[in-house]
C-alpha cells in the first residue's frame, strides 16, 4: 500500500454486518490551506459511523486525510467532501463527520456534516 497522500479510500468487508455498532475515528493532525490567504488551517477530524456491508481501512483513511494538506479548501466544503467520499466508498448506515478548527483571526469554527438517519 502507498505511503504517500491518496484519495483512494479502501473498503473492507464488515466482519459483523448483521449488528449495529458504532465506529469512531479521530485525528488531531488534519491540515489544509485557506483558499483565500494560502495560510495553513489545522483541525481535529472525528468520523463516526455505523457500518453496513463495509468498513474503511484505516491506513487508506490516513492517506486520504493527508491528501488535503496542500489543497485550498473552506472548512465547510472539506467537511462535506470527507463525508461524501466516505459514504461513496463504504455506504454506511449512518455517518457523521465533525471538524474542529484551531482559532485563526479570533474565530473558532466547528463543522458537522451527517447522513440522514434511517
């Protein structure tokens, strides 16, 4: 498997597809670039989901998140793109992505995007 940034999210079979259980993945090391100023933005990302037939392979998730490092993205956009890409890759029963951004310019931002509950 690659050790460079990649947008390829790898789905693996859910070992317990008949049971509802929650998976939570979190990293305090997410970075991207402000599309207006070019300055770096730093965030914690928390992904919580109830899998259906697949789960996300964690190294691919790490490399996926790393792929945003030099990309210009608004907080709201990147949060929703992460959700959309993960939903497309693993089709969970439910999913929530929360990004908690470090203060810049005196403003603290948290963005929450989620799939509708069944």
